[in-house]
């Protein structure tokens, strides 16, 4: 029973600050392995309140795609929960170097709770239990950021986390299931906002032709446009299955 549970679908500051959507990130279970991805603000509460309850002490590891607060707000408390208050040294922490060293988001004393820290680097392979994954090239996103290709069965999954669009992007994530952070409805051009828009996502889908695309991590313009309507429009235009994640949504990988 392998699944992805969306414990939050909020992206960027305003949706997170106002909690228009939850911002807990993702829980990925494959075989016997549980990995938490991007525990943003409220991750712990979302785990404990989810039905059925997700027990942080069953986590094998936590992965941070980057250190922005909407991805890392609950990282310390989630490590503490994974390690049963720090009394059981266990679990792996995967994070880019700049989340751990310069202006770190993981407190020093909390870092001591985990069994092992693995630094995420460009184009590298990692493994945690039944989950194998690799990073692609660094994203364009202000802080050190990596998307992930999960080589898991029964379907490979690509997670395209925050980034400004760049031409190579459409070639990097070829998972059968594409989970993409689409913060913006419309592109903003050459601005300070390093996020994908709906147009960028269409460009990626046209190139990689995933079996299923899941939109998540919505900013204000996406929320206003109603993500499920945006998803339906993309699906109609491209003839490729697209859904919008909702808070608490569970995707059973066997059923895709
Ligand atoms: Zn970010």
C-alpha cells in the first residue's frame, strides 16, 4: 500500500500566512518506508489530525527541498516527533547544504537527534528503505533548492518544487506521476518571484507526457482561479490527466 498524502497545498506567503490552505507538505509511504517531504507550518498538527492518523514516530526520514519557511516551518518539531522527543536517535534528514549550514533552519541540538544527515546535491542518488530517489540540477529559487525524482513502484513520481522556469526544466522530471508546485496562474516575467505559472506547467506536461499530473502549492492567484477548474482546463487543452490536490487528499499509487 503505497501512497502520497497531501498535508498541505498552500504555496507562497499569503496563502500560508492566512492558512487559506494548509501548509503541511507531503507524506510519502512506499512499502514499509515513510518519508516526510517539506514539513511547512502546521505539519505536526496535520499529521496527528489526519484520518487515519499519521504517526510521526513511524517516519524513516524527512526531506527538505529547500529552506523557505513554507517548506520548513515545522522541521524541528517534526524531527523531535520522529525521534520520540529526541530520546530515540533515529531517522534520516535530507536537506540542501544551505538549509543546514548558513542561516540553518534545523537547530543544532535537534540535528543531534537524527541518525544521519544526508546533504542534497545536484544530480545525486539517494536511498531510504524502499524509496530510491535522485535530485536533478539546482532550481532557480533564491535559496538552494532541488526537485526530486522518486524511483518507486508501482509508479515513478517526480516532484517539481519551487523554481523559476528554465528551458532545461521540462527534461528533468520524467516520472509517470508529476507533482508540481504551481504558485502562479499567470507568468510574471522578469520579476523577483521565482515560481512556476500554469503556462510553465503546460510546457512541462507537453514535453514529459506524465500519466497523471497533480497540481499543488497554490499561491493567491491560483486559489482565486479555483485550482480544480484550472486543472480541468489544462486536462481538456492537453488531453492529459491533471488534478488539483486538496488538503488531506490521499493518492494511492496502486490505483493510478
Ligand atoms: Zn520556496
